[in-house]
């Protein structure tokens, strides 16, 4: 994958995270704050816990830090998969965001 292809796919992922936050906030009382700074999105929950998602351009990876740990994802041609087999990005984000918020949340591409 070229740097340009990585950035295109990674930008789509970050936009999907932001759109999911907007949808969640419009349809529930979750109140997930989404702040973007360049290649990083920080999700802050009402209990002040956070999930940080950032791009690692030289490695062509997306990293996510949550209470449950740190995860690295690579694009496999159709999905962002954890490099150590922990699963697909949006499934993991859904799991961790639901756990940290105490509410059932759904993130999707």
C-alpha cells in the first residue's frame, strides 16, 4: 500500500468514527465528545474516560488506546484488522466505548 492509499483509507476511518459519534449523540443520551486534531481523534465520555485513535503514517497503522489496552490496526484491503488478532477496528471500538461509557454504543464504517 502506498502512503497515499494509506491516508485515504485512514481518513475514511477517522471520518466514520466522527460520524458514528454524531449519530450516537443524536439518537441516545451517551454524550460522547469527539475532538479531532490532525490525524488523531479523542473520544471523551461523561465519566471523563477517553479513547484515543491516531494514525501512525510511517507504519501504515491506526492505533487505538482504551482502558482495555493499546491496539494496532492494518488495512487488509477491506477492513482494519488488529495486528495481533484481537479483531476488526469498529468491533473493538464498539466493545471498548460501550464498556467505558456504561451504555451500549455502536460504531461502524
